[in-house]
C-alpha cells in the first residue's frame, strides 16, 4: 500500500482533533550571541499530527528541546495541558506524558531491545529496592505486568525477532523502531519525533509512516514531527509549522504552507522560468 | 547440540523472566553449588579453605559491589578499599559495642553504614564523570584510611593500631575470630556471597538495574524517559558500598582476623578494579571469574614455578610470577576486551551448534 492510499484510509477513519493541548508562546532561545529561536509561537491540538519543517539550522530540534525541557528559553511560555510554564523540565515532561525520539538515535546500546523498551515503563514502577533485590511481591507483579504491556508494543511495531538482541548490534532502521517503541512504552499523550525517517530507504520509510499513523489513530497520540521528506510531511500531517533561521515563517495546513510564496522561496525552492 | 534452548518452551512471562531459563544452566548451577557447599568443605584442606577459597569469595563480593557501580551504572570508582575499610571498622565498632549482637545483624548494619558513606562520596558524581570522578573517589580512599588510622576511637584506643577481630556467632554458631572453625567461616561467607549474588542478579535485571544501565549508556535519553540521574547514581553508590562494606567486614572478621586500615590500601582498590575489567564489566559471572583469575592464578603460577625446580630462587619465582601475571592480563584484554564472562558467552554460542560449525 502506498502512503497515499494509507492516507485516504486514515482519512476515512478520521480521528477526533480536539482542543489545543500544547501552545508555545513567543519563545526566544539564544546560545551566547546566536539566536536559535526568535519569538516563535504556535499551538498543537489534541490528536493531530503537527509537522515542523525548515532548512538545516532553522531551530527545529531546538524547538523540541524547549518543549521537553532540555533547553531553557530566555523568553516565552509553554502552555501544556492548561498549565502555563515558564519552562519545562525533562522529568516533569516525562511524567506528564511527553515522550520523544532523537535525530541521532539515543538508545541504551548495551541493553537488549526488550530492556530498552522496558525502561520506558520506569515511571510507572513503584517497587522498592528491597522488593527488587528479592524479586518478590510488587517487584515481581510489576515486572510481569509491564512485560505484558511491552510485548504488545513489540507486536505492534513488529520487532518480536530482535527482542533479546543488544540494540548496538541492530541495523539503523530497526534502532529507530526500537526508539519509537521505547517512547510508546511511556504511553505518551504527546510524541515528539525528531526526523524519524532520516537515512531510511523507501521501504523502511513506508513502515515508519504506517507506524506513526497507527499510533496516532489507535492510541489518539498527538504527534509533533520533524521531517525533511516533503512527500511524507505533506501526506500525513494535519498542520505544518515552517521555521527559518529561528523565525516562524508560516503555519497552516500542508496545502496552505506549500503555496506560501515565502516558504517556496526559503525552503522548497523557486521555479525559474 | 548439548546446550540449546530447542524444545524448552515458555508459556508465561513469569517463566520467561526466570534467572536461569535453560535446563542446562540450572543443572550447571546446581553442580557448582553442590561443589561449593558439599564437596569443597569435605575435601579441601584447611589451608585451601583459608588461603584460597575465603579470599576468592570475599574478593568476588567486593568485585560484585564495584561492578554494580562501574559496570552497571558506569561510575568509575577507585574508592573500593576505603569502603571495605569502612565496613570492617563499622563491624568492629558494632561487634565490640554490642557483644551479644548476632554477626548477621552486625554485617547488615555495617553494610548500611558503608552505604551511607558511599552516598556521601558519590555526591560529586552528579557533576563530574569518568576519570575526574575516579580521582574524586580516590580522595575517598585516602581520606577514609587516614581517618581510621588517625582517630583512636575507631580502634577502641588500641596502642598498636592492629586489633584482632573478636569471635562472634551467627545463629549460635561461631563464624569469626579464632574460636570459629575454618569450615564454619567458609560456609558462612559462602552463604552471604550466594545470597548477595542472587540479590545483585535480581536488582540488575529489574527496574533499578535498567535505570543504572540507562544512565551508563546514555544519560540524556535516560532523563527524557523520566529517570532521575541523582536517584539512579546515588542508589548505585549505596548498593555498591553496601556490598563493599560487607566484603570488608568479612575480610577482617572471617579471613584475616585482624582489623587494620592498611589491609585496605589503594592496592586493594586496583585489584578489585582489575577483577571486574578482566572478569567482565556489567556481568555477575565476571566477578567470580575475575576474582578467580587474580586470586588463584598467582598461587597456581607460584606452585608451578616451584614445581619446575626453581626452589633455590624463590625471589626469582616471585618476579617471574609478577611478569607472567602482567603479561596474561594484557593478553586477555587484547583477546577479549569484554572480559572472561564474554568468553563464556561465546563458548555457550559455540556449544549450541556443536558439533556443527553453524
């Protein structure tokens, strides 16, 4: 099935797009004299797939880092699920339902696929150190419960065969998939994907697109996606933010954005006739 | 053909989650335990028990402690000797202040005290990593030993600074000091090491172990999924020091019978570090292999050299021993940088296919 056909199937089972769940307001982020983000504002609605595009160095990854609390913006606020925050903190972000994947895979290389995904459940585990040392009571019960949940994700992403392989030994495409699995194990409300398809071949890309759409539809997860493949972005996203040199260039549906002359000039290229 | 999972199906996650998933592994461990608990106490001489088995077991326990910190949580430490000394002196103070206290309780309490000291010296790990942390833990090593040497309170104001460990009982049986039989000491240490190994295996395969390894492998990603670096690193320091403290207490009480700070100098820290590097970082089995390598090999070499007719040159033999030992360490690190435990892993892979090449 091509991505276009999947898309129309997705439209047929159109999921609900709800209220604004995340709003970024007038965010400014500077590193010394370099301005990575300048006065950027946009919002994300519950259940939508929101793409962030822009040329290299436009501030896309910095934006994600601000959203999950890695970078501290000098100005601006983040409104997350109705709470106005001067800045986000990584632990709070994780606890309140924000998960992410990284552009350069950030897996735990020495651990198996299963263990990597199990780490996504850590915030939901309560067993004390002593219970874990004797593998008794809560420790045992939780381990088995979460294992069952993680196995569902493993089935969902079709990675059963690499369950016990150390992730350092996996090919790139599968590592990307394991990273998505780990993020999904957190049962996030908002999933931040930083170039989930970079460096993949067509088949791997189609798989990944299918997984993202499935996650969005079946779990109702809101997705913010950074991607360079315009075909994919225009195909699957509901709205697109365009950044250029840290500034918001355009914001709208894929159609609107792709017709915006400034976007065409800065990013998609001008047709000379 | 001999060692393989074929036909051993798991129908529940509980069964799949077992420590030893294969029948062959369970048989293997049963044989080892039988040897350790029955055959060795019956057959080995007192000399063997006291000069080989006891140091081997206690070093393996210390290696287990350091491996939790360095192998699993990725925090390099050179303070092992200092933490062992802390355990030894804590046990001495407790055993002399409360003479009626069961030695098991003394051990647990001195482990807990060492854990607290370990957490204190682990605090710098929140800001510094790698070699810099190693230097910070080195400070712990020197400071702690200096403390136990200089302050007479720790040695109960003994004039010589060398004090013999008193006899104490566990469940009514003397397990330390001169009145305890070597077999009783050996079995007691063996039980402690067995239980603590099982606990370490459990911790490292469950949530806390995964958070240690996550911090080790990629601390940024660990933070993103909600692991607090502070908690993860400090629990690693606490658990590691708990193990080292108990190892130190056993060393003083069950092995040498003397409580002295000098027994835990920087050389001990390095020995334990060598053990986990040679045995295998981030493995449980590696601690035993590494401890065996470092403790047993010199004895074996020494006997072999003497057997080769070098009785006249005892000094020569000990030089040769050191040289061969050094060469072997380098050799093993080149052949298998992931340690002896990895060799065993490769051996198991080969056994699965044997006698076929693939």
